[in-house]
C-alpha cells in the first residue's frame, strides 16, 4: 500500500508540473494585455509600461516561466493584480471556503444519493423507483445556476427559511480562524450559534452544487444495487431468513458501493472546478469567483495558482478513493 | 422488502428546522445600537490607494475615506471647495495657488497641511499609476510647493485649462502613515490596498476582500455632516454579484441600496412596498466605434451610410426608454456642449446615397462587430446593426469577446475591429475630457479604437486645452464637436441613465452626473428610522 502511495505522489508532482507548463503557455498566449488592464482604461502607454516592468511582464516568456517555477518552489505564487495581495494569501482565504462548500455538497449527495439509490433498487419498477429515476434524470439535466436562483428565490426570499447568500450574517463575527472553514472553526471554538448560522448559509449553495452529483450517485448506486440484489449469495441469504434491512445494508450495499466510490471521486473533482456558478449566485467567497474575476482581468498568477491547487486536490481525492477501494475490495488490495 | 425511513426523515427535519430558525431577515443592520446602511454592489474594491487605480467602487470608497482639494457636487456638476477653501490662478494660467481650511484633520488627528498635499501629488505622479495620466503632461513633482502650512502652489509646465476639473480625483494621504507603512520603497502601496490614511467623513472599520467593506462614521470629521443622526453608525458596501441577488437582497432587507438593475427589474421592484427607484442622467456615453483605418471603414461614405442606416429608436428601446440619444459627441453635463445639427438619425435613403458615393456602392462586404461577451444589451445592439445593414447589403459578423480580449484587440490599429461597442465615462466635466478621446494620444486605449487621424481636429483639441480663457475655448469646442460628427468615427449612440433602488428609510442621496455607473456619494447618505 505504501508503495502505491509513493508512486502516485511522484506521478502527481510530474502531472502538476505538466499542468503548470500548459497553463502558463495558454495564459500567456491568450489575447489581452494584463498590464494595460491593471493600469486602467485611461492609462497612457508610459503608465502601462511602468506596470509591465514592475510585474516582470517585459521579460521573454521562457525566462518568465523559469522565474515563475522558481517562485512556486519557494512557495511564492505571485501577486494578484485585482486584489493587490499575495496569491498564497488569497488562496488561504478563498480555498477553504470552496473546500467547505464542496465537502458539504458531496456529503449531501452521498447522504441522500446512496439511500435513494437503494430505495429505488429495492422498489424496482414501483412508484418510488419511478419517482426517484425522474428526480435523477432532472438532476442531471437541470442547470445548477438556474436551480440555485430558484432555490434562492423560493426558499430564501419567499419563505425566508434561509439567508440569500454569503457565509454568515453581515453582523455576525466569524469564529477564530483555524481551518478557514467556518462550520469547522465554529465547532472547534465551541460557538454553536455561529455553527448553525454557517450551516444555514451553506445549505442552499451546497444543495445546488450537489444536485448533479446526487443524481449521478443515485443512478449508479441503483444500477449496482439491482445487479447485486439478483446475485446468488443474496438469494441464499434470503433463503436463510436474514432480514431485508440486513441483506441490503450488510450484504448488497457494500459490493454495490465500489463503482459509486469511483463516481464520487470524479464528482468531487468536477465540483471543485465547477463552483463558480453557485458561488456567483450565492456570493460565496471561494476560489471559483476568485478565478473568474482573475480570468476577466487577465490576472494570470491567480489563475495558475488556482489550477494548481484544484489539480492537486483532484489528484489527492482520487488517490484517497483508490485507497478506499483497496481497503474495501480484497481483489484490488491483492493487485497493489 | 420495506425499510422504515421515518427516523431519518425526523432527524433531517429537526436539523433543517434548527438551522432555519436562525436565518430570519433583518430590516436595518444594527451593531452596538447603531444603524448601518448596506449597499449591495457587484464590483469588488481592488484597492483603497488613491494613487494606484480607480473604478466606480474604488472611487466611491476613496471619496468616503479621503478628501481632495475640491469636490464635484450637484447637477450640473460643479467643482466645490473642500480641503481648499479658495484658490486663484495666474493670468497666464501657469500658477495655481490653493488655500487650505485650517481645521482639517486626518483620522489619527494629524493636521492636513500643505506638505501633505504636496506629498500626495508627488507620490501619485512618481508612482505613475491611477490618476497620474490626468496631470502628468502638465505638472512635474518639482512644480508643487508647500508655500506655508496652509498654502500650496502648483506651477504648470504649460497652461492647462482643465487642471481644476481633475483635482477632485486627487486625494490627500497622511505622509506620516504612508512612510511608516512603506515596505522596500513601495510607498505603502501594498498596505494602502486594504488600509486608509485619509481625512474623509468615514473611517475604515473592516476590509473583507471579496465579501464586504465597512465604513464607520468619522464623528470628528472636520467638515461635519449635512444631517443629524446620532444613531447612524456607518455604511457597508457588500458584494452581491448577480442582479437577481441584488434585487432579492433589497426586497428581503439585506440591502438598503442597489444599483445597476436591469430596466425590467427596476419596474418590478418599484411596485414593492417600502422601496423606491430613481433613474438619473449620466455622463456615460455609448457609441459603436469604427476603426477608421480598416479597409471599408476608412471610407467616410461607408461610415456615414452605416450611421444613417442604424436604428436609433431601437437602441433606446433596448434600455426601456431609460436612455437619451446623443446630440453631440459630448454628454449633456459637459461644459460647452452643443446640439450638433445633422447628427445622423435613421434615414435609409440618405444611407443608400452615401453608400453609392463609396468605393462599394452596392455593399456586398462584411463588417465585424465586437462586443462584451455576456452583455445582453450589446448583443441586442448587434442585432439592430444586422437588421439595419441588410438594407445596404452589408453583412455583420458578431464577435463576442471577454473584456480583456476586447481591450487587447482595440489597442492596435491592425487588430481593432470594424465596429466595437464602447461605453465611456469621462472623469471630468471639462470638454477636454471628451475631446481628447478623439486625439491620437488616445490610440491604444479602448475608446481610441477609432484610430481617427485628422490634423485639423488634432490642432483644435490641442489649442483648446492650452487656452485658459473660456470665452475663447467655447467656440473652439463647438467646432470640435461639429468636426467629430462630420468625420463620423462612430455611431453616436446614447447616454445611458444610472439606475438605483432604495429602501424608503435611506436619506440624503445626492446625485451628480459626473459619477460613474453605480458610484454613490456616501458623505450625505444616512438612515432616518
């Protein structure tokens, strides 16, 4: 197992380097002059040049790449044009917010998706199955952005059950920063009121973000459960008089979960990179909005840093999934 | 097989109820018994340093945290005394002397003196960023002198009539604080991104980048306030990035002012109880700029033909009538603006006559129209253009681009498109602020994508800006406006109104057309409740 971890971590470094090189070239050959945008609409050519020199944009591309790589290795991810701060500092603020949103969303998708998949499979071709399948199809088809707006309009504005957006009420003091994730920090500091406030703010964006993943998990889990429930060992278990709940939970679900796990890993990566729309609707101050603002400002260093962090997170998540796979399935363990 | 999920339903319901119980709406934000006014805006404040950059959000915050020698107020906008209680200018227009008020203090209690004014101007000029372009051709750091504690003198390199009109955007920083926070000779640029060193009516209470920016009333403000509201604590500028979110925040009471809603949203929200809306004239002009050096657009008859074929009524309808067609390249609030006779309106016969005189009398060519990706109004303008030019047998290729890519293409004559959708807001009411957009010094800037070269126009613009006597400048600017229309470097479009919606308890809103899109003068704003 340790060998697998070492090999995958080494591969990660190589892949991240490749990702960085591709991003650097793409970002720098794209049209748009970051120095001009940073200087402002009325700036003279001389003022634009001042900023170009200040940010090292006057140097040849290969030289800039070498300088950039050197900086990244020492932990310096550059300075953002649009926030004026060190990118590392920005990421330390925005990434935990996105991670919290994604973890909550994927948690929601798992907690709801797996039982619904099971219910659909157990009630195969009955009313519950049909309703859940329609729900799953609509989840895949429904644009997240639109769903977010609808949830916001109905649950937050009309029913006033949830706040419209943001991470906390404007006048609430955030808990002492430990992880940067408000719900976790509130719990760690024992501030339950802030925890509930943070969860209330988290719920609608997480629900919007989780919907496509929820639908996928339901579909995969239902299909796997159907297949598993028709296996001989399940029939055998039923013949032995084992209760239905035990058959589903202890015998069928464990096997059906393996493909679902792979789906969860993929969805996690997709969610990390796809939060921007939900963050926009709910004013969630995460890396999605940060990267989007950077992109429209031709602010390359934040874009590259975000790509790097999201890429690394995606790879780590998949490594974790593979390890879980190995832990759950002795055949996989034997191949490692 | 049946499984009892009732326990799970109960648990989920319990958690949801507990969470939603604390998610109620508040009418006005309160902190320590004080009322806070919340503005929900879309643009983040990327810096608070008056010498680095400006846009509407930055300018709104800076004007609350800092003071200038003078300030724009009113409609029409007038330059009013502020830190400078009076000033005089020499007969040759070269020497400007300002006399400061004697009671102005920075937030830390230091006096605002002539040396602070000199230091602030020198810092901006030497950093060569933000507003530096406004004065750098006419004012050198050595031309600024603190004569005594309350007198500062500017000696210009050559006369520059609009000098005073740009001063409201040159804010005074506290030299002691700037020097104390300077790192590696950066003159506190990094520190001032998220901190303030001013003397303005508000102090910076909290700067949460990407979320909200908190201003606290400066109780000791040297100029006092134009209202009495002891329970008013300050203003919070909160980021809400979607207009649907802005509207919802206003309805729910999570915001007290929002700007920039679509005309349809404005209509709907005005029907709600406790909310009122306003539409105000602005200086922002919209034009479809031609690249006058491109193959087809270099022919003035083609430009005239397109300008006469365009559907101007359709343009105003895109904004639900909340826009006014331009009658001159200059906006209404620009000094010396005239209504130029013969400014094109839709006249298909005239359009065909012009095209007949061109090198392409039967049309039969394509033009490229570039606009901001995702900007619905600009897309609709492109559709208007397609319809209008069908009658001339000219095809329009619509190219949506992101703003950086648009700016990149507009910067060079070889890449600037045939037609580009441009909103431009002058930062001064002096006619030079608009006229200079048609001078070769503007090539490379997004509004200079016309690449118009005309020696006569260039000469007039230069003559007018160096002339100090308004009675002599005025006729030159009348000629400049006529000449620009004659050369037709663009379809002169419309002046878009500014749109705001408020909760009824918001008081003190004062408009001036000089303000950018969603910029608000925060000084007189407060809550009466």
